[in-house]
C-alpha cells in the first residue's frame, strides 16, 4: 500500500482534502491526522474491522483500549452510558483540549475499542483539522500514530517513519504543537484518578474538581530506540561523569536550560528541553538523536520540584529511560 501524504492547512483545512480523508475512514481505512498533542492513527470508531487494523498496524496488544475522538456533545451522548455532572463540568472547561476522560461506555461502542473494558475514553482535540475531520467522518478511535513502544509522533514524518506503507493516508498539518499526549482522567469510578499525566496540568484538574487527585503509577517500559540507549542521571555527580563521555563518544546530552557543571559549556552535542513546555519537544529530540546515530542519549537529573507540564514531561523522560 502506498500511504498518501496530504499537506493540509492547519487553521483553514481544505474541505476537499477533509472529504477525501473522511471517505477513506468511512470505507474502513486508517488515516493519520494531527491533534494539538501528537498525531493520531484514526479509524471509524463504530467499524470493528477497521479498529482491528489499528492493532495490527501498530503491533498493539488488543487489550489496550483506544481513545475515541469527538467533535460535539451529541457524539458523546451516543458513546457513553451517562454523563456525570463533574464530567460535564470538566468537558465544558477543558474541551476542546488535551484532556481525555474515562466514562462508562454505551453498548454501541465496539469491544475492539474498549479492549475488554466497560469504560470508554473520550477526547475532543483542540486542532481545527482533527475537529473538521471528526465532523465529516463521525467519532474516530485513535491511538498515537507510532509503532507500539516507540515515542509518539509529533510530525507527519515521524508517522511515515513508523507506519509508511501500512496506512491509507496522512493529513500533514506540520508539527503538532504541544508534543505531549493528553492527560487521562478516569471518571468512571467513585474517586477520580489520573491515569496519565499530560497536556492539562494535574493542578488545573484539582482546582476544577476541588480535590486532590491520585496519579496511577503508569508506564514502566522504555521506548524502543534501536541501538540508542536512553539514560536519566540520578544526580549531578553521575551527570558530570557521563557528560564527559560526550566529547569523545557517540553520546548526546539533554539538559533543561541550566547547564550544571563547567565541563558542559563547550559541548555542542547537547539538546535543551524546556520543562515549561516551550521549544523542541522530547519526542522530537529522541527521534532526532536516534536518526543521527547516537549510541546514548543522556538526560540531566530532573529538578526535585516539578509542576504542571514539567511533571508530565518528567514522567515521559522516566519512561524513556525505563526508570
Ligand atoms: O494525546 C493523546 O491522547 C493522543 C492523541 C492522538 O489523541 N492519543 C493517545 O492515544 O495518546 P494512546 O492510545 O497512544 O494512549 C491512550 C492511553 C492508552 O494507554 C490506553 O490504554 C488508555 O489511554 N485508555 C484508553 N481508553 C481507556 C479506558 N477505557 N480505560 C483506561 N485507559 C484507557
Ligand atoms: Mg500511544
């Protein structure tokens, strides 16, 4: 299969391209599309065989449920068994935006989407292309558009590097912006719980709900990065000794703006990652370092106090390093 790559205007998407992509979805094909977080790999959420293809193409475990992307509230009504008032409040406050909520599923949602659960995860993305595509095609089940275990894609090229030749098309609206996946909040149980830190800071959800939120322990496995090993330094001492390797070996460094230690100043093989969320994003840094053939990517120790997007990024860095 040849994957069609359709460049599309990010703010005023061309209707003819949206229609072509929506027709592919309606005929059971997979289409990758941009959201404000990362690129998604979409299938018609009500088409079980199409949803199955997502798992084949990504190499994803069938018991791992998919988020359903919506563009309006009548779609939500069809997908859930009911909308508790606190869920409605959060949707109104944070949608469209990088918040996914888990609610009791209606019996219309295919089992393939739910991965054997009785709950469904919903998200209304704040991206004009995504919203217009969903309006045209109906609710779209979509995980991040990477091979399972790889960092999420934040550009069309990342998607093609992982899935080129295996999906029908990709709408290419350039880099996604946030470069970090959505926050997932489980509202299906009596006490809400954050299942994944992400684009909406936990503090904002706590303020909206008026309670503290528990964060589920989350990912343990590192991303597959071929030959490249990702290391997160525990402390400054480890960082200084490993950073010294960068001068002579195929080693790149990542720090967070403040370069700890004088030995770093002259070093050119260093990426700066803003823990405030601006500038080059984590997933791009990882994929780029890998493409450049580095054998190790070494992260500076994380600051002891983190908040907002910084906490979510720290979570992904720990995941990257498998720690
Ligand atoms: O920002 C995002 O959320 C991106 C864009 C494309 O929307 N999507 C994304 O999907 O990151 P994915 O599949 O890569 O990660 C979603 C996570 C998975 O770990 C999945 O297990 C969890 O959400 N999830 C989905 N539905 C769930 C459910 N009903 N209950 C518990 N967890 C669920
Ligand atoms: Mg993913």
